[in-house]
């Protein structure tokens, strides 16, 4: 393989340039022409330039692939498939213009796999660290260009969304920072002043039993009990996370609890309905049938407890039952939304109905997220208030207790 620099013009008369490795100049020229690029010049790269490219490719393994880069990849690939460019040529064009070297390296590997006869979904499965399991499952279902384009549009929209846990973390970050500062203050008092006060109490004064008991309690709290409690909670959380991830029954119980928790259940169900309505609107617009949409919908649901209901609904739709009646029976959408779907089916415009439902679902989700965020913020505020008063109590006891000075 030899590296070449190339320049050319695309169908819109825009300048296209980049670098690529190929068996020969003739092979690269034919690839560029099949990708719809008018070749202006191809030059073989010098040895030092090749070494720089190789080092950049090696260091690209340590570059993060941001959500923005992945979303742009889905968007560009869906657009090129819509205008009729073959998938291998589309990937070639995208890889030549990417600013993220790690994603460009992944796309070149996918192109190489496609050249060896792998399907697009099989080539993507070699990079499970980058593409989510639901994305891989959805793409494996696609059998036509239109379906693949619709699925890529759904992946683009879903990648742009900030995850539920990220939103909670961003909101809780200021209060968590305050909690860390207060804990640091308590440890500072314990480590830097308690020893001196013990010395002062036992050498110069005759301390009361209550004061000695207080200092013993404080010492035990910050040297044994607190550390032990933090370690135990940390290992319990890690064990619970691993259990939920690798044991399906534990994951099912966890998801069922989420579906029935006050405040949290509304957010979880709103997220799943938003995903469903987005997928239906995109696939129906791409020409997929209701049965195909039902088959695809199972792959996008994250909550296993809710997925069982969607699987039962999908099985009923695949059997040939009326779409709107099935949705009404399983109570996944509200009565007003089912009526909107029924009217969309009568006017042969189901995609528009689901697009409106997606917009409404977004607004409902934002309202429920705001409510949950306020609960989290209030809980952390109360915790920090209690911690602050405890810090004040400790400081007053250490510095202003009668008989210390």
C-alpha cells in the first residue's frame, strides 16, 4: 500500500483534497471517479510525510470520538445514501474529510471490510466500543438503502440527545462540589487540630468526661466509621452495577423498580415513548411498513420491563392487527396520541402523526426532567445544609469549648 495526496472537484464544483493509501495511482483514481470526484492531481507522498501519517494513525487510538463527530457521520452518510451514492464511496468521501483521526481510521477499516465481502452491519460489529448495541441491531435489520438511510437518521437524532444521567450529573455538580468542600473542612479540622487539642486537654487541664467522650466520638467518626462506610457503599454500588449489567434477571428487577418509582417512572416512560415515536416517524417517512417498524422498535427500548410490553405490541402488529387498535390496547401512548395516529393512518400520513407525537413527547420529557432535577437539587441542598451545621458545631466545640484555652 502506498500513500497519495489527491485533489479533485465534486459534483457541486467544490474542491476536494485529502490523502489515501491504495495499491497504485490507477486504483485510487478509479475509486475517486466512482465516488463522483473529478481528479485534478494525484501525488505520491514523501517518506517523511508517510511517517507522519503512520504516527498520526498510531496516536489516533488515544483520540476520543465525541458524540458530535458520530452524529455528523450518521447525518452525512444518510444524506449520501439518499442521493444514490454507494455506501463504500460515501464512506470513502467522509473519511477523507474527517477532522477526528480515530473515527477516520475506523471508517477506513470498515471500507476495507466491505471490500473483502463483509456486510455493513458485520463491519460495524468489529467496532462495538464505538457503536451502541441498539445501533448495531437496527443496522443489521436494514435490507434496503431507504431503510438504512432512515435508521441512520434515527441514530443521528438519538446521538444528539444528552443522556438522562448526564443531565442529572451536570445539575448536581455544584452541590456535589459544595459537599466535597465541607467534607474537606471536616477532615482538615480532624487532622490538623484534634491532636493539639488532645495534648492541651490532657497536659494543662482536667477535661470533663463529656468532652473526652465527644473527642473520642469525633476521632472514631473520621478515622474508622466514615472511611469504612464510604468503602462499603462504593463496593456495594460497583457490585450492583456489575450485577445489573451481566445478570438479566437483576436488570429486569432494576428496570421494573424504575418503572414504579414516583417521579423517576414518569421520566423513564417518557424517554422510551420519545424513542419509539422518533423511530416510527423516521422509518415511516423512509417507506417502511408498520410490521417493519414494529420489528425495529424492540431494538431501541432500553428498559427491559417496558420492552416486554413493546414486544407484545410488536407481535400483535406483525400478526396483522390494526395499528391504532394495538397501540390503544397496550397503553404505550395516550388516548389523544392514539387518536392522532388513527387519523394519520386514515389520511396515509402516519409519519407526520408520529413526528407531532415526538415533539409532544420531548416537551413532556423536559417537564418531567425538570421536576426530577428539582428533587435531586433539593435533596443535595438539604444534605449540604446538615453537613454545614455539623461543621459549624465541630468548629465551635473545638475552638470555643470552656476549659480548652
